[in-house]
């Protein structure tokens, strides 16, 4: 490599695994004699010490980054503000993670003010420090990080983020929230032969066929103090706020019926847990699952049903009563119990619909078509269809009804995993997934380090094996 590497801003990297990976990356560059890049760090603590040229602390959730903090820097131009308008509404919705609508002083004007201040600060910070690349440790799904991500893009600064996939010990480096899996699609479209399946991909296919329950659906391996914190938060903070939505859910269950009538074809829609990055921001306009439901109801063939199951881990204080009330308006909707077996519902369905959820991948592995409303990691697999309109959904369902839709098989799912294998890293970039990892922490740290090196020195993003 010649010349200086790009000046990079690292965003997040809060947990020990990520921080060790950054240290590994910088050590690798130093050992190789590569010029160490300018590194700015935005995190909860300056774990890099003097290796960070600039440190931006996460002070009270970035609430201190107001107009005063950015006064020394120019305000974004009108053209830049216009280009940021689509991201503005999403960022204000993301603020639900910390600012509930029901709380005083957290309404539209407060959120608008925060967005303007944060976007202006991000613009000034990136300009002042001449940042040429931004690397997030995860999908940017908190408000300030999301603002920073889109301001950088609007300024022409390349943005990347590490992204853990729902395939054991597999993560990627993505460049776009809207289309994070472009590399996988390109690899599958390439005329180059696919590699033999690695052990982790063989294991993934076997686990899905065996109907293995996802690790995140239970608390096994979660430290006791984390479980206690979750329990007290749910009990003391959300008990009363949950009541209106819980009552609306029970009423919708009574009115919509229990299970689909025997021999009536149906589409199965398991709802996403919210708020989560899988819908916001990855779902785009479909982060509101009401739009997903309305689209499917209008697209169903004559006589078909839409079977909906609430996520077993969904807290009712995170839903609004009208979400459930609207389900009762459709004769073709059946809201089943949260205790129903999702695998059985999927196997009995003509198709499984989701925004980006793993349920669609499980359906493909069991020979069922999947309808995706967002960029699921498996959207390039045979049998998966991306839905963008009622007409699009109607045509997909009509094709399934006629029997001429592309059918997923064990072989096509294996081929997809072979393509994914070529553009992904083996390991974990999100420490929560160490609970389900065979690669382990040490290998994951080095895999993340390789990914960070590729971002820091502007090299190609490699995949496959790395030295542990």
C-alpha cells in the first residue's frame, strides 16, 4: 500500500470484545510497518488512550452536543439539510428507544431540536477533523449514531459498519443500511464457482433443518445481574404503561379467532420484537409493521388467511393499543397465541412473511417461500422475494398459488451459504452472540481486528479464515 490511509472515525466499540479488536487492528498495522492512520474515537470511554487522536465521549447519551458545542464550526448548507430530510424522520422515531412519547417534554419539537443539533455537530466534527471514513461497530440504530452515519454519507464520506448475522459465527462489513447485503448478492451472481461449505455453514444448515430454537429466545447463559436488571425494569417501569396495549391484544385475539381453519391456505407473519435494529432502521418504511400487515391483507389470494403471531418477548408498553385494534378490522387475519409453536405455523404456511427476521431463513431451509419487506441477509437466496408494493406482493403470492414460484431446497440454501461464506468473517462482532459461538472470543477478536484493518487502510474487505 502507498500513501497515507484515510482519517477514520470509530463509532461505538463499547464492549470488551470490540475494544480488544481495535487494539489488535492497530497492533497489526504497527507490526506490518503500515502507516498508522489518524483515528478519532466516539465511545463511552477512551480505551485507546493516546492512540486516539481525537476522542468524542458519549456524555449522557450525547445530550451535551447542542448548538453551543458546535458554535465554532459552520452550520450545514441548505443543500445538505435537504439531502438529510429522509433520515430526519427515521432518527426522530429512533429516539423512542430512550424518549417515550408519553413522557412530558419528549414530543416532536424536542426531537426536532435534538436532530438539528446533532446533525449540525456531526457535520462540524467531521469537517473540522477532516474525517475520510466512518466505521461503526454495529448497525447505527441509536439516534446520534444514525445522524452521524447519514451526515457522513451526505458529505461524501465513506461509511461502514460491522453487522452480526443470524448465522452462527458469521458477520459482515456493510456500507449501506438500505442494502447491507450487496456483497452477498454480487458473489452469488458471479460466474466464479462457489467454495465447498465450511464447517460453520454445514452446522448452520443442519441446525435450521433440525428446528433449533434460537439462543436469544431464552435466558440461558445470561448473567444473573443482567436478568435481574431486565426483570426490575419490566416490573417497575412498564407495568402500568403495558395495560392498554395488553387489553387491546386480548380483545384482538378474541375477535380474530384462534387458529386458521383447517385446509385454508395462509401466510404466516411472526412479528418482530420492537424496538430493534432489525426493523428500525433496517426495515425502512416497513419498520411500522402495520404497513406490512395492510400490504399482505390486500395482496392475499381469494380465500387465503394471514396468520399473525406476536413476538413472545415483545413488551406491551412498546406497542400502541391501535396496533392490535386495527387487526380486528380484517376478516382474513387470525391473531394466534404467543405460545403457539412458530415452527409448526411456518411448516403449515404457503409462505412466511417478515421484515428482516430469521423466520424467513428458517422457512427457506424447510422448503417454504419467504417474503421479505426489508434487507434480510438471505434475500438473495432461492425462494426469497423482496416485497416493495401491494402489486409486488400479489404477484408473488399468485405465483405461489399457481405452483410456479421458485422453490427453496436444501441444495439452494447450501449454495446461498457458500456465497455468504466468501464475503463474511468467521466469528462474533457482537459480544451477545458469544453465548451461541463455537469460534469463541479469541478467534472473534482477531476476526474483528481483520475487518477493522481492512477499513482503516482502505484495503479490500476480505472474508473467510483469519489467524487466531
